[in-house]
C-alpha cells in the first residue's frame, strides 16, 4: 500500500491488483457470514431475554428440533413434513408445467402472427389484471378443493409472465436475422421456428423464472384457503394451534424449496443455452 | 383486373397493398370478435345457473344486479366503492413506506460495497419466502387489526422494489462513473447526480411491480380475515354461496388493478420520459 504504484513493474502491478481483489472478496464473505450470524444472535437474544412473549417467538434450536421431529411425527397438522412437501410440489409443478406448456407457445404465436395477436390480446388483457388469488372461490365451486382447483390457481399465476415474456422476446427478434431467413427462401413458419423462437429464449427463460416464483407464492395462498395437506396448510394449522415453531419451520421450508427450484431452472437454462456464455 | 381498377376507389393501389389493407381491416375486426366470444362463453357457462340455490356460474345479468344491489344494500354498511377505497388505503400506507424505506435500503445495498456484503444474504433469505407465507406469522404476532394488514402488504411488496433498486444501482454504466471522477465528483455527488438518475428506470420498474404485488397481497390478506375491503367481499361471497358477489369483487379488483397499472405507467412517462421504448 505504502509504495507508490509508479515504481512497480508490470508483474508487480498485476500481483498487487490480484491481492487487492482477494482481500476484497475475503472481506465481503466475512461480512456476509457476520451478517447471518448477527441475525441469528439477535433472534436468540430476543428469545432469551424474554423481550417478546414465548408464544410469539421461539428459539432457533426449537425450530431445528421440530424440523427433525417433523420427519416422523404427523402432529399437529396430520401429515409428516415430506408428505406436506410432496403435496405442495405436486400442485406447484403441475400448475407451473401447464402454464409453460400453454403460455409460452401462445406468447410465441401472438408475438409472431398479427392476426392471432389481434384475436387473443383483448381476452388476455381482460383476464390479466385479475389476481390469481381471487380465482380461488370460483375454482373451488368448479372443481372442489382437490389438486385440480389448486393447480388451476397456480396455473393462472404462472401463465401471465410466461406469456408476456415469450411475447416480448419474439417481438424483439432482430430484423436482420429474419431477413436472412427470408433471403434464403424460408417460409414465414420456418423463420418463426428457426429464428424467432431461438432468439426469444433468453427472455422466455426470464419469464419462466418469474413464473416459478409466482407459482410458488400463490401455492401458499391456495393451500391456506382450501387444502388438507401441504406446506401452506401446515403453516395455517400452526397459526390456529398457536405453534409458532411450526409456522416458522413452514416459512423456512417454503423459502428453501423456492430457492432450490429456481437454482434448478437456472442450471437447466445454462444447459439449454450454452451459447450465452460465449 | 380491369373491372376492379375501375370500380374501386382505391384503384391506384397495387395487389400487395390491397392485401395489406384487407389485413388491417381484419386486425380491427378480430378483437371485437374475440371479446364477443368471451361474452358468449360466459353466457354459455352460466346457462344452468340457478339463482335460488346459487349453484353454477352466475350470468352477467345476475352479476350486474348484485353489483347494483351492493349500492342499495351495502355489506357491512359499505358499498363497493368504499370497500375498494379501504383496500386502496391499506396499500397506500404500505407503499408509502416501501417507496421511502425500500428505495433507501435498495440504494444502500446496491451502491455501498460493505452494506451490500453484510445485508445481501439476509435480504435474499427474506425475499425467498413468498409474501403470503408471512400472513400467519404476522397475525400470530399482531392479531388481525388494521396495522397487521398494512404490515403484510409491506412485507409482500418490499422485496420487489428493493431488488429493482439494487439491480439498477449495481449496474450503472462504468463510463458515466468515470466521467464523474474525471470531473472530480465527490462520492455523494457521484451517487446523487450520476448513479440515481441513471438507474431511475429500474427504480420505476420496482415501483410498478411493487404496486401490483401490493394489490395482490392486500387481496389475499383480506380474504384470510377482514371485515372490509374488496378481498373481504370475495370471501364473504364464498362463505354465503353468493357467486355473483364473488364475480363482482373479482371484476372490481381487475378494474382497480388495471387503473393502478395505468397510473404508475403514466407517472413513469412523466418523471422519466427517456425510458419510453422507441419503436
């Protein structure tokens, strides 16, 4: 630090920059760790000093103990943790899969074919502003409180970002690329299939990521309003039995699973679109 | 060919241009057809609606009657407009907090390296939890009054604005910053005169998404336990098997949501006109 950079040789300067960068990285990761530690310490301190009622907050260790216990113990909500996780995943992934299978092709077609756009757009614009949560009563009337009704709600939540992103993605296809296709005598459909869709994939994947977040968030609401198992139901039961540890455990499990799912999608995106890294 | 040329007023147009014109007309007609189709679909779905026992999907007429009845015979002494205003007041308080605190916090963790490293893991963990999952915990802590509802909306829409502000401030073009240092800008000047203006569009994207998120969350919060607001109307309709009321609520929510989206878009155009996409 003390010596002026002017007297350094090139190699020294490179080494100096590298050391400096390592130091910053180390400092940042230390800060990150201390941030997390600080959070947990604060939590424990609040519990230990009895600053808030023990009915309203429990210690981190208790949540962890419950996590272990919940693998075998179905009380108090009537299902072990893995059953809850499975039933939530089933709903989220079925609704999400349906949204991808319908929303993305629809967005591509609307973005490419003007007539189709003119036809579908008004319908879409009428339905879009209605939040998915408010479909819950109707879907219960139509389909009961089974898997179908909840998947339908999740579908609605995931459908909109899928469609919007694949639509904007394909609308942003570069004219040059389209013209190259036309010059080589490709039909409109071939240009759509070979040029439009691949060039829209970046945007489409961004939409998929938003969609999975929405799907996962709406799932909780769907399960709170109508369910007999699942993570949202588990949280709600924890609330009605006054079991704060169960509520916190449910929130943590939902959060962790959400992060895992989006990490898997990012991996998949990297696999499918290797050219982006170049 | 000759006949067409002589009889048509647009005879000076070529074949391709005519085709183009026909398509334009078709594009004008198609939206009308699709809306009509949607309405007839509604009529078809509600054909075995029985208003006496409330089974089946309500007809448009029944929904309209219910909406009018809501003004003559209010639910909980409030008509539709008042319920909507109560919901809007809730998101108003929450958004006022989020737009001040959220933007400030986003700037803090987007611009300064040390707070970024310290707070980012905590914030990302907070963000990973779906907004609605906080509802049981917050009602456990604060009961079901007015304050916990506002708090739920704050929790639900805070993440979207902080994420956008953080992204905007951590991706400021290096060239702009270099210009600043060439002109000997102080760190404060660099932040206020360069970084924040250049990320205004990202900040506004955050304002837009947080508004729509808040509207969705307030609805869910009201459906889970409230005695006023549009979300309450829906859950009331569900409890008393009054499907026209549910549909009235849904349509009101859709309209208010659309108005909110348009208003934030207009505000964005006024405050940062350069973000408007060039065609």
